C-alpha cells in the first residue's frame, strides 16, 4: 500500500465486506482459530470484518476516532491470516488488504496523538528523535568469508536485539562452513518495516528513500535475509512507494540452507536424536509463501525428527510478538503461551522457528530453565553441521 493512501481512498473496498467471518479461521473441516483477537473474544468487531466496519464508519464520518479504536488497532498482531483468507477486499481499488487498513488506523492514531502507552509509545519517541529506530548492526563477518566483491549480501540492518544478533552470527558461521564469500548490508537502524506496520509514516518516506539509495549499490547481488519482516517489506512495499525501485534478487536463509544440503555443501554430523517442532512465522509463511524450505533443512539433519503442530503452514497460529496495544491486556503473552502449549502437545524437545521476533517472544514467556528449548532454524543447523 502506498503511504499516501487515506481512509477515504479505501472506504468503498472496506464497505463491500461480506461479513462472512472467514477471515478469522482456517480451512474446513478443521476450522482452526487463526485471528487472535477473535479467538480472545468472539465478537464480530474483533475480526477482520469488524475492522472493515470501523474503517467504513470512520470514512463516512459516522464514528469518532477514539483511544479504544487505537488500542484495538495496535492489539492486532498483524499475522496476515485475514489477508490470506479474504480475496474480496483487495479485489477493489485501491487493491489493499485488511491489514493495510488496520495500518491506516494506526496512522490515524499517530496523527491524533492516541498511540497506546508502552512499547508503541517508546518506539515513536525514538523515531521522533532520530527519524529511525535501533542502531547499526555490530556483527563482524569472519575474515575467511568477508569480501566486498562477493555476490551475496547478508541483510542485517535490523539486527538490534540479542536474538537478532545471535541469529546473524549463526548465519555468518554457517555460510563460512558452506564456503560462501559474502558481504553485509548493515546500515543504521530499520529497513522501514516497523515504521510501516505501526503507522509512523511521516518518518517512513525519507528513511526508505535513503535506504534504497544505499541498497542500490548492491542491487545486482543476491540478498540473504534472516528476518522475514525485512524481506517481505522490501520486496513488496519498496516497489509501491519508490518510483525508482528495481527488483532485487532475494532469498531467505532457510532457502540457502536447503540448497546447501541438497547440493552437498552442508553435511549433518551424526548427533544425538532430538524431536523438534517447527513454528511457521507469519511473514515467512503467509507473507512470503516459504513453507517447505525450513522443513527440508530440518529433515536433512541427522538424528532430528520433525513433529508438526496441529496448526501449521498457512494455518499457523501467530506468536504474538508484534502486539503493542492494550485493548486486551497481556495479549502478546497469551498468544505465545497458546502456541507453546501446542508445541508441548507434540512431545518435541525443541521449538524451532525462522524469525527473530518469534524466538524472542517465545523465550520471553518460557520458564528460565526452558528458554534454550527455543531456537532459530539457522542456530540448530550451526550446531549440527
């Protein structure tokens, strides 16, 4: 969606919602709950259709934007389940999805000074000071693979947290074992995905333009992403908002690893047997449609047995990491606990994911003694090759 889009622009598209409710649950016959808001309180307002009614009412001046609407918009986890289930809304101009309209509501909240207290407010205060969020990645590539002439670029720009840094370091280690020569894109701050998702759009345009100017130097190389949020945002949102954008060659690290095993560049060491369950991150799965590569990687590891959770692939349940609102107290924690319970029901020893936000949120609610049972895909590979 273009960041110049307004509520008025999407009024008609929102109004043609059929109120069928299919945006809240998965395929028949299982009909698994997917929308976490609707799952928490099964009221029409708390699903994608409810948001469409709110957007329509606001655009037609039938409803005043207040703190409760802002809190509800920021409590949506942005899991893409509604977008993956509904084809009606995006079929009408300006061809945007339900989640894009929720992002519009967040932008309205920012303009009206109704950002929920807590993490969202802290992020906004940081952005107001610097026009960005976070700091330049501190990752140092091993000398044996570091090369400015390499045709592969590890994208680590958003690697600010401990989980992101650990995953980036494991990626560098695995690429060393593969024998890849790489360089790195690690400019200061954020690729823009966080600003886009949470409605901080006044600062987004200059940040994205400046970022693209630096990325263009590498545009003929292959970008490898460890964070699917960055990858999805750059390949889908940069084209919508940059007139001079040209497509980049991009792959998620799971795809690189799957190919490395397939072509014999990585070989699993024989280790003790372990049962793992794989959690499909929302933006890697529903966002980028990458479901099989991580599973191919796990089944290439000797001694590893994959145990699927009930809700998997396109029906995966969100970890809750991107919930910043207070409409439902402790929503993020409750979502992570729900998913961890599903993992425990498989009898697996390790919970594997392929997104730093998922790893962080699961570890946040895990007992201290069990935090090591949550690993990123690239980390378990690095340990066993």
